[in-house]
């Protein structure tokens, strides 16, 4: 798992694949705002850091959580 911080507001169809979401302010399912933090798998991190159709980077990696 990887812990990320949102650097640009975005919506995500696979919102339910995120875990341990910590909101900076507004709570809205499917939408993430600048400053929100969450955990996700490596595949999702690749997508959110430019591996998408628009090559848009919307998160910054904070921590890589080792497997136990």
C-alpha cells in the first residue's frame, strides 16, 4: 500500500478502492480535494501520478507502507 496526498482536485470512479481517507475539509464521495490523504495499491498510484489518459498528476506519494 501507498499513502498519498492530493495536489489537485479530482473525481475517481474507483473511489471505493481507496482506504483510510483523511479529509482536509469537505466530505464528498467520489471526489478528492487538495490536502486529502488516502492509501491505495501500486496500480492506482501509477494511474494517479500520470499513468492516465491525460497524463495528469493529481497526487504526491507520502509514504510506501511495507507489506506485513
